[in-house]
């Protein structure tokens, strides 16, 4: 995985975020998100004002990130665009590959991360089709 921010700091954040998602614990996943959070889906937008609202959405709409223990998987692509010292746009995809080498699952994402006193947090989360990953 390569990014253009030169530090790998965002790469590590995204790897931890995806591995935590794969584990499926909404309370643990929530630590990566800021409240308030803007969540954008193909059919709607949601403004989540509290940590409890963020956790409820994560529980309800948990993205099925591939389980690395069950198959060969990982980040296929990750594009990092530093907007300011405290704001970064991240777009990428995560895939699971079966024994024949075929991709069986893919999750794509674009996130706006903001550096807070507690580290990087996702402030805008966008769900979209794989062909719309930023290049």
C-alpha cells in the first residue's frame, strides 16, 4: 500500500480501521469516527451528532470487510490527498481473493479525516461503487 503523504501515518490508520471493522465490534469501530459525522450513501445523507448515533449507525450498517484469517485479503489501493496539515482525503478499496486468485469481495470508501487532539478521526464517510475510487 502506498500513499503520497510521505509518512505512512494515514496508511497505518486505514489498516487499523479496516482490521477493526473486520472484527465487527461497533464500539471498537466507533473510535475511528468523529462526532458529529456526515455519512453519505448513494441514496441518502445522515448527520450523526453524537457518539451514540455514530455507534448505532455502525451497528446497523456494518460494512462486511473481508476476514483476513479466512482468505488472502488486504488493501488493493489507497490514495491519500493531504488537503491541509489537519485534513486528509482518503479513497481506496479492500478485497478478498480466493484460492483461484479471483476477487470475491470488495469494499470501497472515501473518507475525510481530520487530525484531532486524539489523533486522526473520520469526519465524513462516503460509501460508493468501486469504479468511483479517487485516482
